[in-house]
C-alpha cells in the first residue's frame, strides 16, 4: 500500500526544516566568528597605534637627551680651545677627526677664544697648529 500523500508531505517538510536549521546554525557560527575576527582586528589596530605613540614619545625624549649630550661635547671642545689647544691636538685627545672638532666648535654655544671670530660673514677659527684659517658658510 502506498503511503498517504499527507505523510509524505509532512516528512518532506521535516527534512526541509532540519536542513534549514542546520544551515541557520552554520550561519550563526559564521556570524559569530566574523564578529570575533573584527573585534580582534580592532584590538590589534589599537595596540599598534598605542605602540606608535609610545615610540614617538620615546624617540622625542631620546633626541632631546642626545642633543644635551652633543651640547656637552661641544662645551668640552670649546673649553679645550679656550685653553689654546690646537684643533689637531683636541682631535687626537678625543679620538675625533679635525673636521669633527670643527663641527663641534661651530655648534657650541660656549664663548670662543679671542682668535675665533663669529660675524655675519662666517666663522673664522684660527688653529695655531695648522697655521690656517677655516671659514664656514654663512648661516651655520
């Protein structure tokens, strides 16, 4: 005897409901995973932004401290020059090149000796060991 038409229809409806329920449960899992992913992505971006900000702050502090140390070096070189020590001897004592010593003297804020002149035409630094005068470009 053939099953009744209504029983077949009911069974088909139940199978469709089960398939739809499985599909909806899968869709819910996918939505939850997508939400979790985007939350983690936002958190990652926030962590990186915070790190970049801290790096910027640390770099600025380091640059300030390095500038203070450089100014201290320039003061030492200027003090040695005030003692009438030649550029070559200063360079040897401090394990620098003469050009590095000159650069430090140009950048120092300490007053220069009487044989060093700072005017609008440039900076002249007379070095008794070299017997030459060095000229810096205007605006240095």
